[in-house]
């Protein structure tokens, strides 16, 4: 596993700022942001085939609009047991007057959510291989993805968590610095007050950081199952 490459390959693209900024902006737009998983699949495939740079261009909307929502639907289905556990816990607490029931439901929901987070890289690899919603429920194949290279898989999951934490810290820190920029820089554009412009820029920077972490995760997953292992 080349963990360092997963965290840095994005910046080897000459237009990385444009691609990441576009991804961050798209993630903020409801419904449209469903294309992001489709883009991540394209990045994963490129990395799996040893072509991690340049990054995929935002020019294959047909692919992303088709596959992104399907992946999102699959993730929602996997997440349903967590929601059901929480709702059942709340219902039981109301029926029996026992707050322990609610706590139990919350714990069960959290444990299931952690399990889904753990298998998510395998789900993306499975989808990238078969291009279909049904493939996300071929549990035998998903198990083999995780078990065949269990050491690499655990590293990929842990480093994905690190990427999310780093993205949160860096994105939050950058957004904070931008928000604190005073009158030395004029943020007012198109007759819009500088305060609102700074706020929008802060939100986009934070979102772009999360999108960057998504691409790191895609590269890590690709290393678990490179093209030669298919």
C-alpha cells in the first residue's frame, strides 16, 4: 500500500485546484451532488489501472448521473438497519417508559453504521467491477474483497478515516482563516456584501476538503484490488 501516494496524487494534476473546487461546489448542490459517487468510481478505476493522474474531468455527466445515484441508493439501503434500530429504540422507550431502550437502539444503530463504514471501500470496488446496483448485494464477492487482502483493506479503512479527519481540520482551518480576513482584501463582488461572499467561500473550501478525502479513499480502495488482481 502506497499510502503517501493516495494522499498526494491529487496534487500531481496540473488542474487539481479546478477539479477539487468543482467537486466541492457540486457537493453543495442538492440532487446534483449525487453525481459525486459516480465521479469517485471513475477516479477509482483510473487508480486501479495505474492511471491516477490526471484526475477525471467533469465531462462525463452521463456516467456520473447514471451510476452516482445508484451507489447512493445502495448506501441508503445498507444504512436502513441503523435507522430502524434507532426508531425501534425510541418506540420502545415511549411504550415502556424505559430510556434504556432508546440507548440500546442508539448503540445498535451506531454499531451498524460503523460496520457499513468499514465495508464501504469494498462496496465501491464491487460496483466499479460490475457497474450495477445488484452487485452491491453479492455478499460473497464483497467478503472476498475484504478477506483476500485483509491487511491492506484494514489500512485502507483506517487511512480513509484519517483522510476525513485531516479534511475536516484543514477545511475548517482554511475556512476560519478566510472568514477572519479583514478589510485588507475586498470580498465584495457583483454588489454582494463581503460578509456573504466570505461565507460562501468558506463553505466551498470546507466542502472541497471533504471531496478531496473522497478521492483519497478511492485511491486507497483501488490499491486493495488493483487491475492485476481482477
